[in-house]
């Protein structure tokens, strides 16, 4: 396989980032989906993310450097994600299921007040901010993986990120559709939430690893720490609390197993 270059890295990250737009496609038909389906999708995405962090970042990082370098990166990446969550305005990837048939169409927000289209639009913007925040470390992960010189690692982690970007896109698209945003605009904005930050972050990660000798173990740990923090801070809480924790658990394991297979096949 040819040595990866910046153009390839940006192109792959762009495709993975734009997968958020796929999550908006169901809103062409309906903005209502069951909690079981949504929780299962989020659990699957979480499993894929943890698998990508372990197999495509931590394990290669240990091969190229010391455990202490990887651990330092893990701590820095976790801290970065938690600080970004605290500083930047956003909402967790919470989801409201469909209205039960036969009940009034009134929607209630978390405070007990009537929910308006304006509330839905604000929710879409804030969830979109959360998706964008999470796409930064994901883009870094793609660039860092390619920067190691192993294109297989880059493709493996990009595949994992593309898979988990789909439910992220859905979480952003549903409130936008409920607020009256047109389907083309909903798909466009959802696609841009991943398609813009991920290629930029990938270019930064790739350039740093290529230019700074020996940076890969620390950088790989950083990306892995940020991704694992996303899973435990956002994805797992979002997939529980609706009564389908078992479904989310099973799909988490399935996603982790899939990433093991993907890494084995692609990271050669």
C-alpha cells in the first residue's frame, strides 16, 4: 500500500465526516423513531468508537512508544474533551421518542413547559455543536493514524468513525426537522457538522505526526483518550435511561467486535 499523503488523509476524513449527513436521511420520511432503535444505534456507535481507540490507536501507540507516553496522551485527550464540553455551549445527544398515538401533539421540554419550534431549532443548534466538538478528536485520530505511516490504521479508524457518525447526524437532524427546517437544509447542515471539522483536524494531526519525530505514541493516546471520553460522557448516557439498556449493551459489544474484525482486515 502506498505511503499516505495529506491529500489522501483529508479526502478520507472528509468522507468519514460527511457520514453525519446519512443520519439525516430518515427525516425525509419521518422524524419519529423508537427509543429501542435509537439506543441500539448509539450503543453500537459507542462500541465501534472504543474498538477504534483500542485497536487502531492504543495498541499501535504501544508498538511505537512506551506505555507512559500513551498514558500521558490518554490523560491529555480526556482533559481536552472535558474542557471543550465545559467551555463550548452544546447539548448532550439526548433523544425524544415518538409521540404515543392517540395523545395530544403537545411536546414538553425537560422543565415541564410547552416545547415550541424555536426550542427545537435551538436544540438542533446545540446538538450540532456537540457533534462538531466530537468530530475534532475523531478527525485528529484519522490524521494521526495515517501519520504513523500505516495506511491500514487510517482506513480502519476512518471506517469506525464513519459508522458512529450516522447516529450523531440523526440526533442533530430530528430537532431541526421538527423546527421546520427544510429536508435539503437539514441534510446539508448535518453533513457540514462532520464534513468541515474532521478533514481540518485530520490535516493537523497528520502534519504534526509527520513533522515531529516520535510524536505518534503521545498523539495516538490523545486521540484515543478524547474518543473514549466521548463514549462515556455522551454516548453511553444517551443510550440508557429509556428502558433499553440491555439492547444498547448488546449492540455495544457488537460494535466493538466489528471494529476488531475491521482492524484485522484493514490494518495490515
